[in-house]
């Protein structure tokens, strides 16, 4: 497995989302989201096939968020997601100032994976809220 720092192609990203049972996205919007990311990591096999991806967004100094960690279903039980997480966290560790925050929002099924990378529930000290647009 190889990890590179760059955007996946629109077609392969759409295929990865479909394989992971995630809804389709407008390719132009997806490309814009990748361009506006602070950091993108892609895991690829020896034939350069996309196995997974993830990105970091934020202000690049104080606030960071790991988003869109997507891994093919046949790779979820191996090291692909963990290698991607290490790359994303390493980027933040190199970029952030002391006392910066790194957050991730997770569904219940993935929470255990994030705790293996040092994430903790914010509750009861903090509450998160969202607004769907």
C-alpha cells in the first residue's frame, strides 16, 4: 500500500463513494472541496487503485477537522484506514500551534476506530451542534 498526498481523480472518487454506499456528489463540487482542503491523503494499491482517502480542513493554525475518511469495504478491517489516519494526524501535528484543536465527527460504528487514534468524546465538557444546509 502506498500513501500519497494529492487529490483523487473525480471518477475514482465517485467510484469509491459508491462502493462505500455513500451518496453521489457533484464532481465539480467534490473537486472544489478537495482544492479547499488543507491536506489530502490517498491510499493506493500496487496497481495505483484507490483504496481510501481522507482530508483535513480548517484554518491551518488553531482549528482542524478530519473529514471524508472513506475506505473501500474490503479494506476496512486492515491497515488502510489506520495508515490514512496516521497521515492526517501527522499533518496536523506538524501544522498546528500549541493548544490547537483537532476534531472528528463520527457515526457510532466508527467511534472505536477514532479512539484508537487518541480521540475522546467531548461530552460533557463540550457539546457539538450542526445545521444541515
